[in-house]
C-alpha cells in the first residue's frame, strides 16, 4: 500500500478553514449528525449521498457506518442525501462549505455537477474526496470505491456460470449513462462475455438515473422486440434485476432466465433464494465507509493518506490516488456469507416464503 502526502496547498487550506471555523457542531436542521469533538481531529467532514431510490444501501448501510466511524474518531460531521437532485446536491455542498466543513466527500449524480461542486470546494480551501463514483473532469484529491471493472467481470462470469455452455441470447441492462461506475461495470462484463462465442447479445440499453420503473419499461421493450428470445440478462444492480424479474414473471419465465445483480440487497438476496436471480455482487460497504472515514480523518489531521492504487480520469487527463476494494460474487450457496458478515440480518431476509430456504442454507 502506497502512502501519499497531502499537498501543501490542501494542508494550508485545511489549516485556514480549521482556524476560521473550528470544529463546530453539525446543523441538525439540515439532516446531518454531530460527533463529539476530541483528539487531534478538529475539522469537520461533509458527506453527500446521492439518493434513496437507486439502492437502499445509501441510507441503510453507508449513513450509519459513516456516522459510527466519525463518532468513534471524535470528528464533527454532516451527512445529507441529495435525493437524486443535482441542484439540491449543489445547494447542500454550498451550505456545508459555509458551515465549516474542511473535507467534503460526494457520491456524484453526474460528473458535470460533481466537478462544479469540487471546483467550488477547492476555491474555498476544502479538500474533496470522490466516494464510490469517480467524478470525471473533477478535482477530488482522492477516490474511495470498489474495483468497478472487477464488479462487471464478476457479473459476466456469474451470468456465464448460470447459463453454462449452451447457446444463449443475452440482454444487457446497464446503469445510468452519466455514472462512470456504470460504464466500468459494463466494460467489465463485456470483457468476459464478448469472448464467449456461444452467447449472442440481442439488446443493450442504459437506464437513466438507475430508475427501476424505467428499467422495467426498457426491459419489457427489449423482451418484446426479441420475441421473448432472451435466455440471460446482465442487470447492473439488484434494483434493475428486480425490475427485470417483474417482466419475466408476467411472461411466466421467471427462474428460467438467469439475471445478475449487485449490492446484495435484501430484495436481491431473496430473489436469489427464490431462484429468480442468478447472483449478485456483494460490496462490503463497511470496508468502503471505513476507508472513507480513515482518509477524511487523515486529511483533517494533515497526515499522510494511505492509498492502494490510482484511477484514470480521461476527461481530466489525470490519475486520481485511490483506495480500491475487492467485491465478492454471491450465489445461492453463499448467501449466508452476507448475513454472517452483518450486512443484512436473518430476520429481514428469512421472512415468509424465504424461511425454508434460509433453514436449508443454515441461515439463522
């Protein structure tokens, strides 16, 4: 693991901001939470999450994990959600900067609006971190995420494993076209599946803003245009997978057409237990949240920051120092691993018709 020293300009900006703003309490009216000040970490961290609809992870996993990490470190923090509104995210960022954050982490809704937020923060001497999604053309000093090409590779390998060696027509239901992660997921999946001559791509489309309702409409159109001749679906996350499954159910072929996913949501795991979803990709969010917290705290303290790689930003013609974590494939036989890891609970997962499958798999 390489260590990168915080640049003099950033450190100077942080010192100035801390002197001007100190470690003031979070503004609870804006939906954030405040940790008790303590130790050497006297700055303030702002985190802006993207939405509550594309994935449940942002509010059920990322927020509580980040809150716990910042509280444990005695760091003041403000965590808010942009609710899939780029203008709202810009307004929140402005409020956070005015409110004295010295480090700002964002999960951008699109690279253009994210880059503008980072430029404004930089002008005010606030250090910035891209969380989960790289902002193309942005100016974040660091990036924390999972290896997103590998996520796509695992999805491609998973779909191939579930389809086997038979000839199959497959459809790709990709994530939002303005999300760099979605591009990487697709590239990773194609790097696996395009070389397999027994598979034929019959449809591919991106889903704007990861909208699950649009995803169902898009896949229904794919299915109709293909005359039902789709034997496998590379869906970029569990929400898109569930939208796909709803269409397959209406056509009485759910469970016969393997569908991939991502995020290991309760809904996605239940679809796997029911046999309607082939696999998902589990990204241990605790690792990502802790990596962000550790990096932000290092920046506040003016210390060296640990990274383990670099990420290419072709629009900005730069390489961004990064912390990149490893994702994990989840099939029916290792759903238990997600529960054992504490990411979901057996109580939430093993309800109603799923109880028997949980018992069979030793999930309790």
